[in-house]
């Protein structure tokens, strides 16, 4: 797994200890780093290479969209300032960790949806531009929520922020009941085959996970559809407005 900072890119390997932990295997300074697109290698498409003074590595992105996002952020960083001396400490023995759960879950000390574990489990990247776009598309309000196999609707106060939906019993609550990171999800209109359907109902889908939401009117429906579609980081045009 790769971590790109303003002055360095880290490449890591997972530590198999029952937790989602990563050990830094190497690093490349981004100032002066040469980034080049390369031909597919070993059956892997969307490749690019990183060339430093003493290292040369080839990376394969999982999709064309991921490939574009990495190239954009890498080109931005390679034109940045040289790293400060304060950041020259060794990173080889540092590790990054996160919870191994990926479901919509209760918020607590043992269940935290971090960007690290979302990117790992959903095989997706979160770029600088993704974060900037998400800041422009925050939204909050009461929605009715229904899980795919549940029998009824639950009224919750929903806050869209930082590429994530946070669910509260009321707008007065300080701590959310649960959260749902949106990266990798698709936002869609309901279809005839769904258990529920309507003009003001939309659904969020990731693999076999489905969540339905309904709102009061078409105007609010369109606002939520537009805002969430900018935070799912998917490239299927038929799932977005």
C-alpha cells in the first residue's frame, strides 16, 4: 500500500498479525522524482514508474481512474519544495494501522473507519482533489434509512462530511450512532426489482451491501443525490447525476 505526502511517498507491506497494520518497506522523496507512464507489464494495465536517483519502481493502478488520480497528485508533489530537515527521521520501522472492519458500524474505540482501512478493503485511492471536492459538498438533514433486509424505516439525522455519512438520533446529539464511508459506493435510483421504490428514494450500493434513503420532496432528493455522488469516488456515469 502506498502513502503519498507532500515531500515523500512511502510504500508499505501488510503486517499479518490479525490487525490491519502496515510496515514501511521503503520511501522516495517527491521533489525531483521522475514520474512516467509505462506500458502494461505482466498482464497489469494502468502502469507508471517512479524514478529517483537510486531507485526505480513500477506501479500498477487497479483502474484508469485510479491511475489518473495518482499521476495528478504525484505531478503536484514532484513540483513542490524540498523536504525540511525536521522530516528526515527514519520511517523504515514505523507502521500504520486501522480496524479490520468495513461495515456501517457503531462508533467506538474498537471500530473506527479510517482512510487506511477503507482504501485497503475497497481497493480504492483517496486523492487530494477528492478531499477538496468533499469539503464543498457537505450536507445535513433528517432522512429515513432502511437496510436491505430490514422491515421498516428509521428516522435519523444525517451529516455528510469528509467522504462519509454520519448518523445521529437527533441534530442535538454530539456523537453519531454509526458512520458509512462512501468511497467505493454507488448512489443509484431505485428500480422495479428493489423491495422499495419511489421518486424520492435513492440507494447506496457496495458489493452486496445496500442502504435505502427517502426524503420529503424532489428538491431535497436532488440535493442529496448530487452531494453524495461527488463523495463516492466511483466513475460509473450511470450512477451519478
